[in-house]
C-alpha cells in the first residue's frame, strides 16, 4: 500500500480526484471517510479509520471540497501529501503548485502563478500570470482570475466568477457564482453580483 495513493473524504469531489489519478495511471489503495454507511466509491473500498496513516509514509490527498473541513483534516492526518494534476490541465513550467493541490481537466495555470497547498483548481478554471493563491483556496469550474490577482487562505470563488487584474481577495472570502469582482475584497466577506458587492461578513 505504500506505493499507492490514499484519499481522505468519500465525496463527489473525491470521485473527480479518483478519475484524475486513474488518468495518470496512479493506483489508489483506499478511501478513508468518517461515514460508516459509505463502503465503496467508484469500486474503491472505503475505510473508517485513519490509524494506518500515522507512520507518515503513506501518500495522501484530502479529497474534500469544503475548504475549512479540508484544512481540519489536513492538520489531523498529517503525512506525505500528494498533488494531482489532470493530464488535460495546462500548467506552465514557470508556475508553482503546492502539495495536496488538485487541478481538474481544462484548468490553466500560467507563468509565475503560485498556487498554494491543498487548493482546488476546478474544471476549466483559469489562473493567469503572476496570480498568488494561498493555501486551501477553491476555484470552482470556469472561474477566471486575471493577471496579478491575490487570493487569501481558504477563499472560495463560485462557479463562473471573474476577477479583474491586480485585485486582492482576503482570506476565507466567499465569492458568489457568476460574480464580477472589480475591486479588493476584505477578509471573511461574502460577495455577489455584477459588479460584486459585499452582502455580509462571516467573521
């Protein structure tokens, strides 16, 4: 089992991660999940104890879409985290991709972009040149970040949202689906609309 990937979290997101790994001919040994009712996922056995991870040698991806829960599980599990990149993603050799991060099919990461650890760059999302994404960020399908955008830890950008060049999104921000972000967003804000407007704070 030491030469195979272990996935933590038997979610819909996990199904996509399984597909990415299979496209890369990488073996998956098991999925670990706290729900005792889930016994298999896409034909892969699901275990309900992570005690075998404590040796720190197993390669692990935390396959949970929720940013806050993913962070808690990463801190709980520890281990040798693995990144998964779909073969149809386009990733510049001049970019940096952090450990535990997953890039879906059609995702684009352009030169001098930095993507942190345990991020999700979902289907057909675009991270343009010189963007910086901190850890635990989730870009939903078809999100577009123009050049030089900065995204704080744990921020979730909803499906189809766009952020113009040079804008900074704070940490643990939520950007609603289809929003157009034209100016900086503070920490913990929830933003919706075109142009984006803050409707509440989660702090």
